[in-house]
């Protein structure tokens, strides 16, 4: 029989269990609602806002670069790129066709770019075309409602005031690539991202972290198609804050813009470089390499055709010839040889040797550049006329390691320490070096080639400029200084750079005085190798150099250089400082395949020196011109006296002939 009481008991247990489950579930839901709505309400409200907000990066303006006289050398300029955000790309076919018509870019190219970047997050913009025109910007912004997912990005690119002038020194910026990303992150301890532009050469590279600044961002409201509406007013309440960008720091260089421009002009049509430095401080006043390139094209997105023309150019326009190329210094190295000979007491300044057209060592004959030689020669004439045989004779007494010691005193054979990347050290050979490099002992004949700056001896133009500056500065070798100061956008000085002496050459004052006298005669006395490039009011002291690019037979040695194949022509060098009695500036010019230092390099140095002296020391120019005038009149009187004596001698000889007849 059915027992009602037992049934109630049986179902009551089930009812209570189900009721408890329902009640427990209700409390769980209630707790979850409290957690979501109250405890985490602000956080999830922020998330809800971000679903309809877009974070736009505000690129920080890069720091500007100025010359020594506060002339602006590198500025910032806006650049506009068009990008697509795949997340908001609606009506794909119509949108791409319309964008293609505006940009004049085939649809297939746009599609290819989108496919190439489809691995990245859909909310990240993909750049379709860089550096679009203002007309294209206006059309896209005007018809923005018809282009869902399309946006114009503003980017701060670089504007180089003087174009190619000094491009190697100033450098350029370009977009960091996938290969560089991990390497540079580790190197700089900086969170670079793809799309970032970084310094890739010159000052832009060396001081990139100081120049780049700190990017900011802002949140903007967008609709379902990714089109911007307005900036939210309640973002602060939601905990979403915009961040202002912080401009990079500015740099003031030691570079003199007028000298820089003059150096560039003087190298027109030539392959070579110019370096000019302040003798007392080591400040670099000019530093130019040609052929050059347009640095602005890199920051705006270099075109494939232009890049191809640069890398396929046999003249290597991307190489900075001031620090990344070295040459046999040729006769400019004879100054170091003369210093070594005087200091080691191998010769005295006034001591003369008979110097013919050749010098024999063993079975080999060494030729002077002048076929018939120079006759009796002392150290002054040896420098003035660049007498090879004089230095060959010194070379038989001078040990190569001793020569290397003096060369290194003046900074040759090692990096100068300039604030630029990829500087090469050049080479000053020693016995130990040759043994290690070739496994052979040093030969006496090799010293004869080295004493005139040939064979293994290699130097960069910057090294030559610093070495001659040290000769003019009583043996003080300075570190080349490029940066005067770094300052903020508010004008606050962050860091100031002071002159730094690298070493003091242990050379007797009388030796330097004798050398300076010889270098003065090179430029300022008739028959000096640079006499015809002396300029007005400069009173330069310097040395020409001709660097052979290959071994030559006797016939080739005395053949006309300009008639040789271009690749076989000698390199031309000239290094000088001015004024010789109160040195202010030292300048070097190195002209590849220029044939002669006097013909190709010396006029370049003269023009750069003239710009410096007229700008900074016009009173010395006026004074020096008076000295030059007196010297000219004195030489004129000497010539007239010699001519008078010769005529008198001829008359006496004629009278003797008549008497005998």
C-alpha cells in the first residue's frame, strides 16, 4: 500500500537538495556579479572603453643638430604615410580600388603588402605608401568615411639643410630592420620596435639615444569601421591616460658650416676628402667626403632605384673617406722621417748630401721623382723640393722600429678616437708586424720605401690632419673633437665637451722649428712644391704628397700621370697648417687618382684655409699680406741682383775673349 508519509520524506530530501543547489548557484552568480561590477568594475569599464578606442603613437621629434655658430644643420619635417588597419578594413574590394586610384598604386601591390604583413596583429597599421603628397593627404582625409580602415600617419622625418654636404659626418636615419632589431636592443638596452627609425651612420648613429626622444600616445574614439570620432573626455576617470611625447636632445657641433660648404665645392668633380681641425683644441672644423649621397632620402624611405645607384657606383659614395679609407701618405710622411732623423742625430738640419737622380741599395735602383736629381741638399731643401734620394740615404741609417716610434708619437697607425663609428687605424709597419703578418724578416729595402710614405705605410686623412696639427702645436697630439655641447629643448645644457690631449711627443723644440721652416719653404718660396697654391695672406706651412697606387717601371715613373689609365694614376695629398708662425688651423686634402699633391690637393686646402682665415682672423690675413709683399719684393731684389751679377760676369768673360783675340 502507498505510504504517504514515507513518500514525503523521500521527496523532501530531494527538494531540499535541489533548493540548496539553486540557492548556492544564486550566491555564486551574485558573488560573480559583485566581483565584475563592483570589485573589478573600473577595470572592465576600462576594457570596454578600449574596445572602442584606438591608441595612436605620437612620435617624439628628434633632436636637432647645429653648427658651431648655431646654424641649423639638421631639422625635423613632417612626413605622411598611408596605412591600413586590417581589423577595420570593410568592403575590401571597393576600399582598395578607391585607395589605389588616390595613391596611383596598383591594387595588386597593396594586396601584396597586406599579405606580407598578415602575420602581425590585426589592429596594427600596415604602411601602404610612405611620404605621400599633401594632395593625397587631403583627399584621404576628406573621403575618410568611404575608406574604412585607412588612415594617414604623421611621421617626423629629417631635413638636412645642406643636402649632400657633410652627409657622411652627419649620417642619416632609416627604419630598423628585422636583422638589426635583436642586435640593437642588446647593444643599446632599448626596446626598439619594427617601424622605428634609428641613426644608421655618422652623428645620427653615434648619438641616436640622445637624439631620439621619448614617444607619447593618445587614445581616440573610433566607430565600427575604425574611423576617428573624438577624444574621450572621461578617459582620466577610467584610468586611461594619454602620454605626451618628449623631444630628443639637441647637439651643437664644432663644425664650421662655411668651411664645410667650401670644402664640398672644392671637391667638385673629384673623388676624395677634406679634414680641417683647430690646432689648439682639436675641434673638427670641416669634414667632407665626395662623392656623397642625399641623407634625406633615407629618412623619407629610400627609393629602390636610388639605393641601387649608390651600391653599384664604383666610387663607393657611402664610404666616409676621411676615416674609413686609408692611403699611402706619400711625401707627406717625409716630415715624420725628417723628425726621426734629426732626433736620432743621423743628420743635422744644415748638413748637405749630394742627391742625384738615383740611389742604389744592393741590386735595386731607387729613382728620385726628378730624373736628374737635386744636387746638394739639406733637410730644408729636402722638404721644400721633396727630394726622394735625400730620404733614401736617411733610410739606410734609420731602423724601421725607430721610425714607427716617431710616427706613433704623432698619432699615425692608430685610431684617433673621434666620436664616429667604423674608423680604421691605418698602419705603421714594424719588424714584429711583418714577422707576424707574413712570417718573414724585415728587409732593408723596405725601409727605403717606407721613409717616403709608400709600401706598407697607411694613414687616414683625419690622422694626417691631427699629426700635422701636433707638429704645429709643439708636439701636443689632441683628440679630434666633434661635439661642443648637448642641450635640451628648453636650452638647458646637459653635457659640455672639452678639448682632450692624447699625448705629448718628446721632440726637441729646435727639431720642430727646423721642420716648420722646411714646411714653410714648401709653400712660400719659389720652387717649393706647393708654391703656386700658396694663397693670399695665409703663410701656410705644409707638405705635398703623391701616393703611387701600383709598382711602376722606370718608363712609367717618368711618364705623364694624366695620360695614364685613371685607375693607375697616383693619389694626391696635401697637408698644411696656417699661419706658420702662429698656427690656428690644419687642413688635409686627399684626392684619389689626382696625380699630384701640388696640382690637385693643394688648391683645395688653400680654398678651405682662405675661408677660415677670412672669417675668423681677418686681421692676420691683412698682416700676412704685408709680410708676403715684403717677401716678394725681397725675392725680386735678389733675382735682379743675381741677374745683374750674371750680366756682369758675361761682360767680363766677353772682355777677356776680346783681349785674347
